[in-house]
C-alpha cells in the first residue's frame, strides 16, 4: 500500500517537473524564435512615445505689473480614425464651426495617407470654437441610442498655449510679436527671444510608469518686467494720434525716457498693429524700419542737434554763454552759402540768443571755430553714427560723415552743426542729449527693468555710457536752454515746471534737393531742470499745418509733458522745492 | 503503547525519557532498552517519513518563493501605480499652468488700458487737469517703486521639507531610532 503511494507521489512529482521543464523550454524557445525580434521590436515601439511639451513663454509686464504679453489656450482639432463612427457628421460640424470646406474635410477623412490613424483638421483654433465643438460632441453622445456612440466620436481636442497680447496694439512697437512657430520678431520678443524661450519641445517619453522620473522637464521661459509705464504709453499714443490729425503729419513718434537712468517710460509710434493678428504685418508696414522708427528710422534731425554742437563748443572752450558774434543772416562755408531759417540777419547775438532763435549762421560759425577734428570727435563721443545699445531689435546706427570719407565735403562741417547732412535715430538723439540733462554723463536707453525666474526677481543693473562733456558744461547748457525757452515764450513750456529743450525743423531731401515745404519737425526737452525726471522727444513727419517745430512738435511736447508729470506724480517745482527745504 | 506515546510526542531522546518516566509513574513493567532503540531507528528511517521531509522542504521553498514573488509583485504594482500618478500629475501641473496663464491673460484683457478708460468714462470719470491737482505732504510716505514680482511667500519643495519617510531607507530609520534611543538613556 505504502509502495503504491510512493510510486504515485513520484509519478506526480515527475509530471510536475516535466511540466515545469516544458514551461522553461517553451520560454527559451519563444525567446529565440524567429518571431522574437518582432515582439521585441513591438515592445520597444510601445515603450516610448513622441510627445510635445508646450512650456509657457515668459510673460512681459510693464513697470507697474500690468501684463503686456501672456499666454492663452488654443486647440488642435483632429480625428482619431480608429474610433471614428460618422465622417459626415464630423466634416459637417467642423466645416460649420471652423469655417472649413465640407468636401475637403470629407476627402481628407475618408482617404487618409497609408498608415495614418490620426488626422489634424485644424490647429490654433480659438477656445470658443473648440468649446462649441466639444459641447456638440457631448450633446450627441448623450442623445445617441443606448449602446451606440455619438456622431462626433473620434473628434479630438488637444490644448496648447499661444502668445496673447491683452492690450492689443498698445506698445506693439516695443513688444514685437511671436509667430505660430514660437519665434519672436521685433522689439522685446526678438531681442530677448532666447530668454523668454518656452518653445515647444518634442521628445521621446517612456510609457513605462516605472520610468516616470525620465519625463523631461521643459522649463518655462523667463518673465520680463519692462521699464515702460503702461498708462503713460497709452497717453503718449493718444496724444500722438491726436497730433497727427491736428497738424496733418504723415507719421510721428513720442518717446519718454528717465534721463538719469536711461529707462524708457514710453515709446509711442503712429503705426501700430494688433499683435494678436500679427499676420497683418504686411498690411500695416511697408518695411521693417517702420515697426519702431524710434530706434530703426534714421532722419536728418535739424536744429535739435544744435544742443550737441553748443555742448561741444562750450566744453572745448570755443565759446562761453556770453560770447557774441554778428549775425549777418548768411555765411559761406565750403563754397556754399548757409542762411538762417528765416533768411534774415539777427545782428549781435550771444550764445543764448543763438539757441533761442535757432540760428544756423551761429552754428556754422562756432563749428568752423572749433575745427572739423574737434567737432567730429565730440559728435563721435555723443554716439552719433553708433548704436546706442538699446535692448530692442532692429536698431539702426545712423550715419555721420567724417573728414576722409569719400562723400564728406567741407560744407558738411557747417550743415552737420545744425542737423542737416547727418542721419540719426530719435533714440540716438535722446542718448546723446541725456549727457546735458545728466551732468555730462550719457545713459544707455533700455526697456528691460527686471527679470523673474523661479519666483525671484533680478533687477537689471544700471549702465551708463561715456561722459562726452564735463558736468560744468552740462549744467551751463542746461540753464542756457531753459532760459532760451523762457525768453522765447515757447509753446513747449509747462506751467509750474521749469523745462529745458530745443525745437528742430529739418528739410527733407526729395530727389536730391531739400524741399522747403516737406519737413521733419521735432522737439526734445526735459524737466524739471534742477532734477530731470523725464526726457521727451517728439518727432512729426511732414506736418501740413506748419513746417516749423516750434508750432507743431513743441505744443505736442507740452501736452505730453503735462500728462507725464501727473502720471509720474511729479509735483510742480514750487511744491517740490518746499519739500526739499523741509 | 510505547509507539503511540512516541508518535504523539515530539521525537527524540527527551521524549523517550519522558515516556519512561511516565511508565514508572503508571507502574508499567520494564521494557528491554535495545529493542526500544531499534524501534526508534526504524521509525526514523521509515520511507514515508523521508518522503514527507522532502515534500515539506520542497513546499517550504515553494512557499518562500511564492512569498517573495508576491512581495515583489506588490511592490512593483505599487511602484507602477505611483509612476502612473506621477505621469498624470505632471500632465495636470502643465495643464493647470496653462489654464492659470490663460485666466491671467483674460484678466489682463478685462483690465487693459483701453477697457478701463472706456469703463471709467462710462461711469462719468475724465482725465484730471493739472490745475485740479492738489499736492499734500504726507509724512513717511514712500513713493511707489516699480513692481516686484518675486513670490517670496512661495514655499519651495526641497530635500529639507520632504518628510523623511519618503526618502529614508530602512537602515537609515533604524539608525535614527538607535541614536534617539541612546540619547534618552
């Protein structure tokens, strides 16, 4: 009996061992079978999948924390062909909601390329349109008979971020824009493109949950805080738009800067575009220089450059404020006769009168007394003909012809002294003149105030340019310019605030000759004189009501200066001085 | 009777001694000891007993293997679930960030310069004129500076703030316990 049990046990044990061995043999056989490679390949195919990560592009704020550029959610609408039930319903719904062609959609859905299981019908679909389709899909699913699927089964929605500009066209010339591929064009978006980054990244991601730690981390872009004041920018744009209409100018700019730090507070241009519709770029602009003429468009500045000529003359000791000369109304230089703006003689004038009446003959006189070397050395030191280094894309360097250049003639020494025959950008003029307002030291204009990354804000350190003139020269000229405006009774004056500045009127060359009816009018001014907190540059192109800067740009300056002192909380001089005394 | 006693108790010399003691107490007549040893030896080498020992050992190995396999399966499945949760939460974080940015942009659109001016005008406001302004001296007033977007209140999850249970090994835990126990002695 016991032997019987023993044999049965042995038989059972043997059977189990054979079964186990069979499993091992089968496993080994499968591992080495011809199909094993196929299975291994299949497992590898499913082990990883391509996924696109859409990290947020860094936001852009103004100096008071107002969002100027952010992100919004848009959708990619597609069809999963493996679960699609009704191509007609999908085509009809998509055609209706997205404004697409029904027949084209049917063609694409019913005849997909070989091996394709998912088709993108439309991308960059607005949230409202996508929500409409999602609601429709949901409603059809609910109405479908029990056990069957809704007609829009297979219609899929994938959300991803897209750049959005809540202020639409406000400060468009400063911000620039981002195209659908995530590349920045113009302004801050192009200049700081790599910093703002946040570009989509397509990478292989493991589907094995045990390898979750291998999911790549696509960091969001750096957030930028600009020195721009949104409310001041809006006011500048409003005033500029009004001025274009009032003076019949073709184009214009208003730029406002803190002359002590170089922070740009507002840069208004007449041509602006809704950045949310960047594809209209070609409709708004004829060429790239028109996007932000403050930094890109060069022009002959006219009499505003007399500030620099006078600064050079004072600093080099060529003249003092009390130096006098006899103005005969014209002067000969390089074989060419130069006349005053009114072609009249102004008699004996000192240097304040020279600035006050904006006398060309005076400027030619002192530039020739300085000599070409001294004059051009100072112009070079002021940065004329060089990039200012402003942190906006597409800055132009301008052009200053100097002795030795093939196209320089002796008459240029005279014409350059009053702003003709030299090409500058408005930002270049502001940087150069900042030396006068800022005790002789130039600033580097900039729009970036701070950067925010990982919850920390990093201030941009102050940067200063060269010191082309002494502090004494700067202070003297500051006073001379303030007096000249006051004695002239300029329309640029702002009640309650002492302002220094200069008008400019430059004829525009047409077909190689200067046209006296076509002018660029401008005014550059700053205040309060004893503690300058703003510098404003106004440029109107081809005003039709008057060709003179004193009658067009100067009153615009006064208007924007009045808004500036209110928005920047700058009290009138009398109150400010009382506060200082206390 | 001797066989029954030996079968009912654990096997060995101590058991035999115990049986003999019981026998003395119960006044059982003496038995020849060489015969007893022979029986014990026969019992030890019985084939069914050897088989049972083999089966027992084999079952023990199978049970240990099954326990290890079950433990491994349990840990692996929990790890897989945790990994899947990590994947889902990563996606959820990204989606939440996008929604947050979208809402922030919508809010900025509602408070844009253009819409705020329009609403202010509709409510009867107008831009202030310079002559209407009155400046007051406020002791201790500090003029508003540019915005600071630092999120200083934001708590950063780092190695120091993660509870030790999530990054401490068993040996680390035992070591910590030993150290703390010594400290309180």
